[in-house]
C-alpha cells in the first residue's frame, strides 16, 4: 500500500474574457480571486484487489 498527497489552489476568474477579433483568440486577464486551498489524499493497494 502506498499513498500520495497534493494540494491545489481554488481560484475564480474576476473578469469575463474580452470578445476576440476575427482570427484571434480570447483575451483573458491574469487577475483572479483566491478561494483557499484543498488537500487531496490518495491511497493505493494494488495487491489487495
């Protein structure tokens, strides 16, 4: 049995992307609102079926 742990930021966009001109991609702003952090735990036991 072995385990793994990681953490991820919870972020939210603060502005809507600007409409793109023909032939261009959407223009995103780099500003975001931080909504905390989560921890993800995973345990694996491949021999136990």
